[in-house]
C-alpha cells in the first residue's frame, strides 16, 4: 500500500519543495526505508564500540565516515574533542583517552569450583572490565576481597579497605571518590539494573573521582564487573568468615588522545516557490544527533543506525527526484554522549546558531512482542517550549496509528544530548526513546539479537520525516505548525486546570482553600504563557524580515490560548465560589510565597551564566560541595539553571522552577551562592 501510494505521489513531488506535506514525506520515506540495511549499520557499530576503548571508537568513526560517503552524504568529516582530561566544553571536562589490552580477575584460594574461578575475562566479555579501569603491575596483583554491600561513603570510610578489592551492590562509580581516599585497590561491581540477568554483567562507564569521565585528576583504581550468579558465590565464601583472595590483572593505559565524532550533511539548496520565483539557498540546518561510543547494540548502536538510515533514505529519494531538495541542510552528528556534542557546540557556534531544530536519537529498538517497548517522546524543557513538541507527537500519531501501536510522551528528562534545547544553546530538541522490555541497559546482554528491525524501521521513518519536513518548512508550513502547537496548547492548559478543579471540590473550603485557588490560577497562567511561547517559536522557521508578518498571522492563535486560559480560570472561580459559599468562607486567594530562601534576598539576585550547558562539578571533591548536588543530571537544579537568562531575578527563577516541576524544599539561594563562590556563575542586580 505504501509503495503504491508513493509511486502516485512521484509526479506531485517533482517540482516544488513547498508543496510537500507531512503525509507525502512519510509515505515516500516508508516506501524506501531499508530496515535490513539499518540492522547492518547497527551490527557494524556494535562490533567495534562493544570494546569501548578510544582506538575502537576511532575504528567506529572511520566506518561511519565511509558509510556516510557510500550513502551520498556530503562534507563528511571525522572530528574530535581533545581527550586530555583537562580541556573544557561548557562546564564539562573532557576525559582522558583510555585503552586496554587484557584484563582478568581470578579467585586463587583452593577449593573454588572451576566455573567460579575466573570472575572476569575481558577477552570473552568486554563489560567484565569497567571503562577507564586503572592498570595493575605487570603480571597482576593479589588482593583480599571485602564486601561493602550497599554501604554508602560514610560507612565505607570506616572500613579497612586499603589495598583491597571492594565488592559493591550499588554502582561503584558513586563511591569511587571514597575508594580512592581510602586507598582501595579498586572495585568489583555486583550492581545490575536487572538482577534477572543472572549470567550477564553491568557495564560500568563512569570512573571519575568526582564526575562521570576519568579526567587528569582522577585516581587510577581498577574496576571489574561480575554477574549476579558470581556475586552470590563470592558472598557465600565471605560469609564463611575466612579471607577470600583474587588475582587482578589489568593491562590498561591512559593517554592524551582524541574523542572522535563524525558529521555529514544532505545539503539544502535553492528552490522555487508556488509563483515560480527563485528562493535563495539557506544557511540554516536541521540536526539529528546521538551517541556512538557505547558497548550496547540497543544503546546506542540502534540510534546510530536509525540516523544513518534516515539520511540514506532521504538522500536516495532526493537523488531519484521523489523528494525535492529541501531548503535547509540536514546534518547528522554521531559522537560520544555529552562530551562529543558539547565540543561540537563549543567549536561550531555559527552552525549551532543557524540550526533551527533537532532530534536526539538515544534509544533502543526493542522487540514488538515485549511489554513496555512503546516509544516515548521526551519534550523540550519548559524554559524552551517549542512547536517541535507538538509536531513530533503529530508525526507519531500519524505513523503509529496506522500500525495500531501505542506511543507516549513525557516531560523533558536530563541525561543525554537533549540539553541542546536549553536557551543558552537554543536548538529545540525532541527525543524518542523505547523501553527494552527485558532491561538490558548498560549490560553485556545488550546484543544485536535483541534488536527488532521493525522498531528500527519505525525510528528511522519518524526521524527522517521530522528532519525533512522541518528542513523544508517555509512560512506556510510555519503557520500550520503554529496551529499544531496551539492544538496541544489547549490540551496543556486544560491539563493544568483539571487537577485543581478536583481539589477545589474535595477541599470543602478548608484552611488551605485560598492558597489552593491562588496556586491554580498561577498554574493556568503559567501554562498559557508556555504554550504561547510554543506557538510563537515557529517564527524561527522564517527569515527575520518576515517574522513580524508571521507573528501577526498567529496572533489569533495566541489570543485563543489566552481566552481559553481565562475560561479555565473562570471555571475555577465558579467552583471556588460554590464551595466557599457552601462552607461559609471567603475565596480570596493570596499568592504563594516562592520557596528557596527569603524572597527579598532572592529578588535582589540575578544569575548570569558564564557558559552553556549543565554544571557537573566534575573537578570538585564531594566534601567541598557543601551538600549541594552535581548539576550533571539533577533535574531541579538544571531546570532552575535554564530559567536563568541574565534578566530574571532568582525569586522569579524559583517560582518558574516550582511551576515546572512542582514545589520541593531546596535552598536555591544557597546553591547559586555556592556556584558564585566557585566561579561558575556571576550575580548582577541590586
């Protein structure tokens, strides 16, 4: 059906790029996509990345470069961040390069059954050794194993672990700093996200003392990872009350090298509009990005494969005149997670400035027949609300409804390269993610046989359609996208009001009634403001001289959202009046005082950010952080940081953060003063 429809469309698509609809793009892509080719990309990336050393990352990059060229992409380059452990991209410190020849962990006490004697052999299972594990002396070293279980840093500091291998039930990267402080030989990881995978092992890919990657100031401890089955046996030996010893041998090295990444494009070009006039070539781009340099087939060889097949399919369609060349360039960026993309952002400011939208593909492609494997689409952060949220959900509905396959959406989530959406970078970015059913995330069980070509096909089609339509969008398309954003805006405003209406009727007009009503009004107004921004964000798709005209055209949509917000507030007031009269109380509401410190102090502070991106504190010892979290992944401090635009005072930032995430007691004033003291931000204002 799809191929027949595509052939009918061919004539209609031959002349004008401006005529191509979403349905036409999706139909053309569906007819030409090659899931088995995507599977081959996935297998080839997995074959080298599964070893997760920097020389292997370079091999992957060279393969990707050749694959892109074979697919007809242009301006294909292998670039690289300095892997020297000291260079910064944003606030993040680039890691040291790392390589390993062999690693082995073997129990040496007599009476150990042969099946348990060798606990780790990297040649057989790469994930047996943690990434960035330090070396042992040549020939290895013998050490006693001590079980720390789920002990935290405070408990471990009281243990005698000097020169010993510490068996952990939690990810050892979280206690690496205290292992170094107490001069342990290293860690034996028994943590796993899925204890049901009894004979597989978790991949440990974080080994910095104070952050994710190993940097120049980090301590070179060894790190092995064993299976749940093996961990049970070792703990049984330890429970007998006698020392358990192992020979650890790791032949690894750290060095100043390169963290490679690859990029290539489908160039945009001049085209003709409906009236026949020539439209100039655009220097704008649309981006798809996701990380290579991980050990798993699903995470993230499938993401890399889906992006490659997306662009390969589009290039074939353009070459065959089945799709016109889009106005904007379409770029793919394949790199180490965070460290690669941040280096690209820092070193290509003009390209980033001219990138109008992105899709991050950090995702598995799990079997259709397992529960929990539907795609979830993660949205932009509220500080950067965008029409792309509504657009990608529109695509998902259009595509997955034909397959009768459900999909979901969720709010912005930290932890991957979607930080591009944050205002200091300014690229609206959405992220499709699929659960794996049987959880194999960062596990040696994440192998190519778990990948479903149907899921990989779906991902490639949605990604390609998103990229092409936005690469080709002009003023007419922007107007339609504004309508799509407005449709979702109504839903979001209603979703903001609905729970408060329930609470008003359930409150009975109690002591907190006025605060409840005030909070509801504030939440509705906030939703109107954010959804208005999403509608207005389409102006990015038209040249600056035409933006005012476009904004004038979408004014009725903006007014409609405002009117709808007032209507929801009126419903709330009617409900509040009814309840208050019945209870015999007043319904006048006072605004809730913002949290996070004295409002008078917060209102005098304006936080000015020095760099883009999050603040991981990856060079700062844990005991110097005054109890504040790393800003690498913490959702609350990241959301607040994104609201800091250099003009909002901190009281307003706190209020907006609470509206985005819900209220939670946190000392924002203290946190930002802490960042100020250590030079991460500046304060302006009175």
